C-alpha cells in the first residue's frame, strides 16, 4: 500500500496554501532542489561537456521514458522523452497518417485541448490533398468512426471537465475499422492507471509538468507501440533521432525503435527535476492512488454542492468516468477563483466559466479538501468575487 502521508512530506508546499492545481503545474518535490544543484554544479560545472557521457545525459530520455512507461502501462523501450507536447502530438499524428495513405480524415472531439487541434489543423493544411480534421461531440466519437477515418486523436481526460474517454473500448472500435489511434495522456499520466499495452494503443503522448512534477516547461513523452516502432516514420527527422548522430552523415537514417522520435537536445535540467520526482512515483501503487483520488473528489463534490448552490458541477459524478479533477461552472468563475487564491486555495480557471480543481493524493488529503470547501463557501456566501481586484484578468488563468 502507498503511504500517502509519507509522500506528502516529500513535496515543498507553502504553509497556509491548499494546492488544487497540480493538474496544471505540479508542486516542487523536495529532492528536486538538491538534484538540480548537483546537476548544475557537479555535472555541468565540473564535468562540462563530458557530462553527456560521464553523467549519462544522453541516455536520460530513454531511461526516464521507461520509468514513466511503468505508470502508463507501456512496454519497456517504447517511451522516450524530449521536446514539447505539441511537437510530440505532431510527430505521432504525422506518423499515424502515413500508416493509412488511402485515408484523409483525422477524427477528434470538440472538447480536445486546443493545442492538439491546432497541430492537426496545421498538419492537414500543410498536406493539402483532401486531408481534413473532423471534430464531433465527445459522446459522439464512437458513432463517428468509419472506414474513411485514418486517425482517431483524443485526449483521454478532458482538460475542462475531467470527463474520461474509455480508451480500451474506443481503441478496439477504431481498430475494427482500420483506424490508427493517438492518445494524449496530459491529464492521465500520474493521475490514474493507464494500460497502453493492454488496450493496444498505437501512439500516445503526454507532458511531465502536471501530475509528474517535472517543473514548468518539463519535457513531453511519446509512446510508439512496439509493433510500429521500426516502421513509424518521424516527420521531424532530428539529429538525435538519427541512427548514428555522431557519424555526422549528410542523410537521415532513423534510429532503432522509439529512439527515432527524438528530435532536439535533451533538456537536462528539466530531466534532472523529473528524475527526482520519479523517485517518489517509484513507490506509488497506481490503483491505490486512483481509489484515493476518487474518494477525495467525491468528498469535494459533496461538500461544495451542500454549501454552494450557485456552483454547477461540470464534471461527471461517477468517479470512474472522470480523471483526477473536479470542475464547477459559475458565470463569475474567474473572479471567484481569484478570491479563492487570495484565501489560500489555489485552483485555476478555464474559459468560459469553469473553476477547475485538481486532486493529487501524493500531497492532498481529506483535511485539505475540507478546508478547500470552507474557503469556497466563504467566497460564495460573502460574494467576495465582486471585488474589482479579482475581476482583472492576468496573462495566465
């Protein structure tokens, strides 16, 4: 069993703050500060460029990829880290499209994260030749699968509402029609058990700065099912995805397996922070974490609904159908969230009216949830959101 009281002590959490925004940016693992200091001073400082060999920098994207792989049910050697999530979406989508050259349609849902849709729009615009992106309502995805669809691109957990797609069922249904699947795990990895191998997903991508606590700008990861690893063609043929980067050949030859999906120089400082965070994750049972997450979310929903009738739940009530977050709709949601933050409860806002709260059992417990409900009730009862100071929009919401 995972000792959640012990894991909570492993994070730096400012005194007096209840942090329900780890689904946007995870807090600092206490060990990360020392790990970064050692990477900067002992490795970069003393080893200089020899750190690529002596400190194992070049292997970090693959080594840490395997550790993340355990959390998402991936086969060993099928996950690699680097670059940004948008780049990994582009890579996966381009490779998936090429696997179905006789088809021209990417299917996604209208609740997908805008960046994923932007990358798809850019790719089909570049390809021309009848390629197009089609979006349907999340609940209509299964019925929209057809023989003209090349790729099904979905985010497993909706970033606004926390609604969760059935990855196993949709992947199986897609495969029955010859459709290649690309899953975005940005709100899944570290939040709930994922079984990429068991569901036979084709490609998956995700970020590390949310539930995995790699820090702002943490690198993304990409998964390529082993059955595709030797044939998937990387649209971005980067130097570090070359079979032999230091042969300095003029022509590109893809590396073996998922290594071909590497593009740019690994962000070593961010990877070092992630390395420290994964030391915590190595002791976490994902099923235990999922059960605790659902319990905390249920406690939160019951408390808020009992005290704040003006807030309308936007997340599924059934814990099995949502990720590790709860969202409430309120017309003045932005200002109300700013009032909560001023009181020591940090969540975030997503347009047009969503107050979003993330639950990470590694550092959130029942007492935190009870206090969060008290703060929200105070903000709503006293209408603190009416204060003009809370109406002014910041650059990041």
